[in-house]
């Protein structure tokens, strides 16, 4: 006999999994092992079969991707973060804050990647360049030029100096 998941239980499980994804999907806690623990706990708590849980997870994936305008589904294998042991639980958190909006230093790349998915990489990069000071931009570019041995910059500067003398 095939039992049917009652509607209220299905809604409760959906809400629980959606809220979990909404709270943790874009954090370092969104790892395969953490999500598997959550899914197994929900499965046991609500006495769900694999098929019932898979149906609800599929609906959460579809709705979350659509509502949050992201490229990957939250419960898809490709969306999990790699597990890192480097974050110390008792250490002071460094963060950037702007009028209540906070990004922790350890989340910077994660926040950047998430924002790229939302705004598009070109648009986000243009916004970042317009926000940072010329001094910060110059320091970043000098570092990148050094790391990439970008001698074309020196050649460009030399040609600009020659042009200045010719005029």
C-alpha cells in the first residue's frame, strides 16, 4: 500500500527546507555533510520515504532558484561549499559593515560569487571599481600587475611619456 504524504506535513517540511536553504545556502555552513545531516533529520522527524523527501526537495530547489534568481539549485551537489577547518569558532570575526549591512571577511569571496550570480560579474566589477578609492584601486592593480608580470603597463607608461614630449 502506498501512503500519501498529508498536505500540512508536506508544507511544513517544504517550509523547513526552504528556510534552511535561505539561511545557510550562501554561507560556509552549506556543506554536503551539513545538508545531509539536515535532510536525514527531517526524514526521520517527519517519517518520510526517500521518494517523498525527493519530491519536496525538488520543489524547494525549483522555487528557491526561481525566487532568488540564482544559477544553481540549493540542494544540488554542485551548490555545496568545500568544508574548511580554517574558520576558528572562538576567534574575533572581521567584517565590513555599511549601515547595518555586514559581510564577514571570511565570507568575502562567497559574497562576491553570490553577487556575481545575481548582478552579473561585469556589472558587479563595475560597481566595485566605482566604489573603491583610486588609492585602493591602484594598490590592487599594482599587486595584480606584479603577480602577472604585466610589463605591458610599463611599456604603456613609457609610450605615454614619449607622447608627452612630442606634443
